[in-house]
């Protein structure tokens, strides 16, 4: 089915995407995204910045693992350094905190990610084992959702839909062979509002792991594709990273759309491999530095295999406005690059970001991220997001 649709939709023009609807009603939208010069841009300065080096302890952030905007414009920040969700006003003032480190009701072992559901209900991931704590935006702890069957480690992707169904990615219980031949099997699963397994949505191939006698670490093949899975609102997005496409499922787990783009130049060359090795050595201060380890030596060894083709994606994020944001895989020397696709699957624009920014939310006209400066200080920042034709802002 997908093969015939691909033939019907190849060779799209740069000005308009090709749309095919197959016999099952699945839309396949193909764009020449990489051939487009359409750009998005951020404003020169953030409209909001939360975080400080000294002063109010509640505004000192460390190990931030989530940030989302609430309906009144305030921010919910998961500060994993303290195991708290902290709420800040639009003026950046700390309003309240909930959670904390521990094993009691609503307390965290290792917090990871926030999802905002209708009514500003907050679902926050926590492990081990992987589970969700639910709070009201006013600070009240509501309940904990444990997965059944349980996940020992954190989900490798997914999220929580508006109806409280969570999408989780289960790593293998068994250990693949260490010969770089067999990829890890990933299972994408849906769990109901009480955490009970509903069904498997997809079975994907992860990285190929391996080692050799005398190696300082177990590692993956260089440039191996890593799948990306994201869920929010009524959208589930899945990318294998092996093809330039994203599969979009609706809240009923039905495949509704496939978003594709042309990406023909993906061959991994000897120059790419050497560039990766040189960059790693430089980051560690050289092979003779105190930061250089046996594990680092294994990472740059000639015995470590490399993929034949670069992955196509390095992350997915459904925007709060219905757009799909796709992070392109970064080759050696590349900047951080995102592609925006409209809700109908058509390519909209490219966005290039500084490596110091970790994005947690895209809105209709804003971006929420965490910035880490050269001293390791973290700040949650919000920028206005514009098409380049509306604002030629410099990248932060």
C-alpha cells in the first residue's frame, strides 16, 4: 500500500507538496523541504526568562527536564535538581512548587518531562519504575499512574494525550548480541488513564549495540538511526529515522497521515567519520588530557562500525497549535535544525537554533526552551517565533 502511494507521489515541485490519498484514506504528503529556503526566526531577545545564579532559591534551576506554558500564560517547570514542579508567573515570579525528592505520594525519584492536559492538569513522568504523577496547576497532588505491566526504566519517547491515554516506548527486556548486527527492538505501546496496557502501536528497530575484547565501553554503531516517538493533544507521531518520513496516528490509534520529504544525499563517508572523531578528541581536550578515557578511545576506534546512511531525524515535537516540528539529524559540524510542517502535512519553514537551547515546547508564535550558559547556569526562556518574512531576528 505504501509503496504504490510513494510511486504516485514522487517528484514534488518546490512550490507545492504532492498529496496522495490511498484506498485506506491515509494522506501521504510529500514536500521538497530540504530544497526550500523558507525560514522561521526567533526574536532577538526572550519575552520571558526564568532562572538566576543567586538570590531566590526557587528561581535557581538545575537539571531542568521540562517546561510548558499553562492557559493563563504562566510556566510549569520540572526542576529535577530539587525534584519539584515550579510554577512561575509571566513576570518570572515564583508562585508555588509541588513534589520533591522521595518515595511518598507525589514525590519524585527521577523526574522527566511534563505534559499539560485540558484544565491545566499536569502529568509528570518519574522513574524507576516509569510512572506518572498528576497534579493540578494550583499545586494539589491528584494521583499516581503506574504502568501495568511495569516499565523498570523510563520510556524512550511518547507522551500523554489530551484524554489521559499515555504512549510509552518499551526497551527490550533481553540484551541483544554485542556484535553490532542486531538492532534493539522497541515496542510503542498505549496505556489507558489508569496505566493498563491497551495495545501495541508499533514495533521499531533501535540501534545496533556491540563491543570487543579490551574495549572501554559498550556502544552503538556510529550514526545509527534512533527512532523518535512523540504524543500530545490528539496526535501520535512516529519516525523510524531510517526514512525521511513521519507517521501520524490519531487519538484512536489510526494511521491518518504520512509526512514525507526528499532527502537523497545521506551517504556516510570516511570524511564524516573522521570529522566525528576529531570533534570528540577536541571536546575532551585531546587524547593526553585527564578527561580522555578508555571509553572515549573505543568511541573513535577503527573497530567501531558506522552506518552506511545518516539518519533522517533526531527528534519530534507536536506543536501546541497543531504543527509538527521535526529535528533533523545533525551531521558533524551541523547546527541544530528543525523543520515545521503544517497540520495538513505541508512543509512550512526551517528553524536553526543555537546548541545552548533545548526546546520543550513550540506554540503558534512562541518557543519555550532551556538555555545553559558556559558556566552551566540554566534558564527557561520564551522567544517570539515568526516567519522570516515578518521578522528577521538574529538567532540567540
